[in-house]
């Protein structure tokens, strides 16, 4: 599959928690080490026949990820917390492309402003947490 989002992860649905309007979908990525949670409408969940054991792809746009450094003592409202290490930082005008290797082994790309990278004093080798709200995780299935 081709998409404008570089963060695409194959996985298997671990659980589906049905709600009145939205469903919470927990996915185990193919690496077997990382879980990601998505919130999708119940209608979308039903149309994709999401159920435990179904193979899916989770898609995350680079600019939806919040990077946090030195987070000790803080709790976050996002369901998805991905600790990892910065492997590269690429300058793109006033933006920075930050590539991380997650603890589970997956790669993750985030796009942040140059000002944000500067305020984080971001360098290769830094330990970060990538935060992602569950509604920002798209799920797709092959027909």
C-alpha cells in the first residue's frame, strides 16, 4: 500500500471494545513487541469487520506525533506512549524530520518545527517518548 504517511505498521487485532459511538481497537504490531490503540467509529469498525485476530495496518501521520524528552514524573492523556531513541534528524526548512527506533524495534518518523527541536535540544541518540492520541491512528484492512 502507498500512502502519504510513512508510519505504517502491520499487526493483529488483540481486542475490540465496543462503545455507543466509537470503538477502541488494540493492535499488536507484527514485531510482537509493541501495541497501539486506535479509536474509530463503530460504523467503521463494523464495515471493516474488526475482531480479535484480524490482520490490519495501523497508519500514523508524522505530524500527529508529540515528542517528549525528560518526562519523568509526568503522566499523559494519550493512550499511545512509544519510548525510543533518535536515530536521525533531517533539516527540512523550518521543520525537522525526526526518525526514532522504538523500544519494540519499529521505526517511527515524526515531523516537528525547528523551534521545537531546538527547545528540546534534540540530538541523535536522545531517548524520547513519542505520544499519539488513539483517534489519530487510522486502521485499514485488505478487502
